[in-house]
C-alpha cells in the first residue's frame, strides 16, 4: 500500500529539518547585505557602515552596505521586505521607514509592522537645526528667534532641505513650520549628504538634519547649529540650546533613531546572533565614544524590546503627522 500524500509530505518535511538547522548554524556562508534606504553620507549610512564593519569581524564574512535611496526610504525598505527571509538581506531602518511613513504616505508598498522582523535598535540621535553660516551672518541670524523673525518677514522665500519625504528630518521641519507659524518651501533630496551639500552651497536655507551627518560641517564652520530638536541638549554640541527653549516653542521634540531589521520569517537563531554581536560591538568603549562624539546614543536592545519600541513610536508619530499637515501622495 502506497503512503498517502500527506504522509509523504510529512516525511519529506522531517528530512529537510536537519538540513535547515545545519544551514542556520553555518550562517553566514556568503556576504550579507545591509540595505540603507538613503544616499551615502547620511546618518543611516554612517551607522550602517560602522555596524557592518563590526559584524564582518564578528562573523568572518562580509557585511556589505547597499544604498537604495528614494521615496523617503520606502524603496530600500520595500526591497528588504520582499527579500528571502534567509538572513542575507538586512535593513538599516529608521523612524521614517518603520514609524512615520505609514501615516505620511497615502499608499505604502510594504507593511512596516508585518513585513519585518526587528533585530535591534542601533542608536537614537537628535536632529539639529542648521543654516549656512555665511548666509546667516548676512541676514543677522544668530539664533532660532532671529530665524523665526526673518522667516516671518520673508514668507515663502526660504528653502528647507530634507533627506526625503517622510524622514524625521522632513517632519521636524514641518512641525517647526506649524509651531513657529512660518512658511518655507520644502525640497526633498535622496539622502542627507546631497541636501547638506545644497545647504552649504547656498541653494537651501535651513535643514533639520540628523546630528551625526551634520556634525563635520558644523565643526568646519560651514554650517551654524541654531538648536537641537530633542527635548534635552546634546553633549556633542555643548552650548547649543533646544528648539523648544530657543524658539519658545513649548513641546517641540523630533528625534531620530536607526535599527537593524530583517524580512519577516527570518529564523530567530540568525536574528538573535546578529542582535548579540551588534549589542556587543555597541557596548565597546571605542564604539560608544565614536557614536557619542557624533551625537548618537548607542542601544543594542533585544528583538522583542525593539519591536515594542517601534510600535510605541508608530503610535507617537501618527498624531504628529496629522497635526503638522504633512502628506505625501
């Protein structure tokens, strides 16, 4: 008597289990790509490359960063969402791709909650309100209050750069416009670096960039930091106030964060191994000092903790997006 189809399927499935377990234990046997959904040079890229270097050393296999910019990070995130859940494609996700965009975009190519397996929060960073140093001096803009006065006296004449629609950089600017009662034209770029270059060239007037990517230009003197967007000041920029206090905008807060995620269904053994090695790297004195000097606060929490954090952030940003009036079709 021939075995039933169900029995044959069960036997075949059981035969595959040892192979699958062995494959997971041997992972990675080839290069792993970390997709950065923005252009090179921005904070997402900076953090991804720092983590990739540490994971390459930890696993003895290359972790390669690939920049897939566009649509406020949605293009790169969607690539990962639709990739095989085998541990060979990871995402350096952001507050935008995982918590803001679903409230900002009328149509999303992926489900931020269902299509990803959170691995770990890498770092949180404040944004910083920066202006072109020479243009600010010519306009007598020394602080946030001066900027608001100038913007109100010149409605529609200021250009605001961002790393893309839906990013925390964009939303921080939109929130500022609403709370300060000013109008500026938004110009989205495909990442922080091209936006910063445009700001330094004088084409743009202001940007609410992530602190790590703006820091070198602040230190060089090409950009002037007016304020940080977090609720507290940053030790990386001593003497620079918050937007809330400098602009008398009580309650203003718009920080960013960055974390590793994998496609949903990725084996938890792989997820946990990546989390553990990432957390170990972030806890080293050298990495801590490196990130804190750039204004980033390292984390390394567990997949479960990161999942709860993302859910809380999604609920936090939904009313902020609505209140700001920002929308992308």
